[in-house]
């Protein structure tokens, strides 16, 4: 059950990232390139961690 929960949390995180990126593009188009750049920098953390999260979720968990 824990892997399913973690998968769903990761899925939510990626959905939020996509929504925030849409807002970032909207802000940038209205002349706030600095704000958009700051948001993109913050979202890079999700990108950096995504592959590790996927690999971790793919590893079968042993019962405790």
C-alpha cells in the first residue's frame, strides 16, 4: 500500500509542477520574466528528483 501512496503523491507533485509551469508562462508573457525565471529555478528541484523517485518506486519493498 505504501508504494501506491508514494506513486500517487509523486503523480500529484508532477501535476502541480505542470500547472505552475502554465502559470509561469502566463506571467512571463505579461512581462515578468524575472518572476518566471525564479519559478523555473524552483521547479528544477522536481525535475532533479523525479528520476530518483521513479527508480525508488520501481524497487520492490520487502515486508518488515
